[in-house]
């Protein structure tokens, strides 16, 4: 895969605004560590991963507002503004310590790279993520796909190729007890594009759900192990899947990987059928925001 061109230290910033009262709390700050650049067909239509995640967070914010109003909340007092900043982890560009200390969450994106490789930028990212609780003990950590795997390595587990093969397109997770607490219900549908997986949980983490092909489809770590799990008692949450992806995005990724002979024509055809199914990415984004008090 081609290495993306060097980027400025702060690649992009986007503000996701809710209706606010005159004395609104300070903006929430989410720092995104970009671990890849989308394939050209996705980049041309959906933008960078900064844009893709910002869109998910905006849609999740809108859902949060709708739910709050349905529960009788004042539409002018629904919550703070979200500031989304992105940094190029591939080129080992990270936010300053001061900015991390101001952040409410740090999110690690997916990547076509394998999280188990000893590539310098990957080992640097593992070390950086491991340092985050020391830099800012109150900031949440969100890991998505490759980011989920980086978190696993950073906190004491491993990543490897899954002998059961690829999962691509929308798949239904069987939620664990912890998954049911955070997401509600017994099932969760989310887009997948992965062949690697986390075979075992790091210490103090719980599994969120599984499929027949992947036992650990997400992880959660509490702030306080002595208290019940709730959105406010989440320190770290990860997902093997992609809540930020849409059917169009996954379809373009399938096309690119089939053309590059990363996956077979037969797997591509099967995956396109899964990619066309309905996912719950926005609801998942809503849960991520709920850990920040939104």
C-alpha cells in the first residue's frame, strides 16, 4: 500500500455544533489518530478518515439531540459543541501533551496495515496509546478495527491473522453482558473489513461481543472496577468493526481489494451482499458520545 503524503501536524479540525444555551459547557475535544488514508475512490467521494469520522459524530450528535428532546429536554440545552482534531500517526505526528490533557477522548482509526507488524510507526503508536492514561487519566480511548488491535497490544494482548479468514460487510454480533449494558438488546450490526483479530483480552478488559468468525469483536475497560458498567464508567472502548463506514464506502473498498487481488472474486461477491445490509453505525457512535456525557 502506498504511503500517504506527509501532512501538517494538525491535519484537520471540524466543529460539530448542537443547539446551545448562552452558558454552555466548554467544547468536548476528540483527538483522532489517523492510521491510514482511504482508497482513492472513497477519498474522492467521502473524504479523509477525519471527514468520515466527523460525519459519524455529527450524525450521532443529531441522534443524541433527537433522543433528548423525545425525553423532554430543552432543545437549547442539549450539550456542548464537539471539536474533532486529527493527527497523522503514520508519520508519527501526535498532539502535544498540553492538547492531550485538554482532550475528552482519543480515537485510533482503522488501517489496511496489520497491527502486529514491527513497523516503526506501528510500534510507536502502540507505545503512544499505552502512555495516554498517564498523560490524561480522564480521557476516553476509542479504538476502531486496527485501532482496536493497537489498544489490545498497548495494554497487554496480541494481534494475529485470523485462521477463520475475512469478515467484510455488515455482520451481526452476539453481545456479551457488557455489550448489552452499553448497546442494549442482544445483537448489534456493524460493517466489517478485517482479517486480523485479537485472540485474547488484555488484563482488566471485558469482551463486548462476538461472531462465529471472531470471538472478540470489541472490548471495554472500566474507570472504576468496583462500580457497575455504565457509559460514565467506561475508560476504554473498542470495536473490531467500523461504525463510521457506509455500504457505499465498503463497496468501494471491496472493489479496490478485489482489483488489487487482496481478496478473491468469490469473496468479493459474497462480501458485496453483506455490505448492502443495514448497519447500526450511528447508534454505535451515539454510545461512544454517551461515554463523554453527551
